[in-house]
């Protein structure tokens, strides 16, 4: 099932029938990525702790979409989830590491426990999922790690989040070197401030909307589906020469 907007987007024939895994896929950017891969004919498995929204999304998208309630900070849950997919499908063609938490905490008010909690959500799952997927990755497989424009520009009140996203860039580059001989590509997709339902509800105001329009080169507000389209590109053979790179999808906010 695809929307009219999706129908106008490129089709990547090599993604049809492929096995794609997405973390944090129940809502927001993750849900848009799940829907985009399903629209390409991929078999999509996605994980989240948000069971109601995950179940509803899987039901809406139909037979080629499977939801599992998985806490991706927990090694055994991640391994069981991916081993089950590997046993059923034989391979993992695409792994999209999207799950994240961007709680705002001023640095001078942050406790060590909050720091550890935020890094455990934002960085640890990339390690756990990639490690669990290794036996099932094959030549031509693609890993897409979600970063954040906050790493490129710095952002007050998000020190742990920014640090974790910087860690994702470093992990991406190292894994690209390590997994390259196996024919596996690893890239980091870096969204700008994307207008998800949660961002609009919790953080975006009319004033911040105007501010974002002013700092971006393109003034239109960034939508989840636009990030999903970039994820499709990095997962497909259209980007076969690209690995170890950071792709900024931010409407031209950070010029680096």
C-alpha cells in the first residue's frame, strides 16, 4: 500500500523481495522508512517498544510487513529477533538503525544515570543489531545508521544526544572498513529537524518553525517521507559506490 506521494518517488527494483530490518519503526521517521520499504516490495521487519502503534502500522501495510516488540537496548531480545528473521529469510539485506531518544537535558543538570540512559538508547542498539545481523549479512547488503544534524551544528540541551550521534558517525566509518571486504556497505543518514508527530507535539512552535526555515537553504519544512526516500537510496544498488559516508538530508542547514 502506497500513498499518492510515494507513487511519485523512484522505484528501486533491486529492493523488491529483499529483507529489510528497521529499529524504532512504529512512529515518526522510522514509520516512514518502514512504509517506504514496504512500498518498494521489500519484506520489512521492524522493532519498537511502542506496541500499539507498531501493530497498527503492520496491519495497515499488509503481508510484507512484520512488527515485533523489541527493546533494542537488550542484547538477548535483539539477538532473538534477528535470529528469528535469519532463520525465516536466510539473509538480511538491509539494516536501518533508527531507534533514538532526543530528550532535552541541560548539561549542568544531567545526572550520570541520564547520560548512560541516553547513550544506551542512541548508540548501543547500533552495536547490538549489527553484531546480531553479521551472520546474515551478505555481499550487497547495506546498513543505514541514522545520525542527526545536531552533531554537525551543535545544539544546546542535547549534549548526550549529540555525543551519541557523533559516535554513530565514527562507528559507521569503522564498520565500512571492517565489513567492506565482505561486500557490505555502511552509511550514516543524517536528518535535519524533521517534522514528525512527536516533534510537532513536543518541541515545534510557530516561532521555531520560522527559525528553521531561516537556517535551512531550502525553506520548506523537512518531512519524514523525505528521510525515508534517502534511506531507500542508501539501501539500493543505486548507491553501490557509496560506503563509510555521511549523507546530510537537512534542506541545506549544515554546510560541511
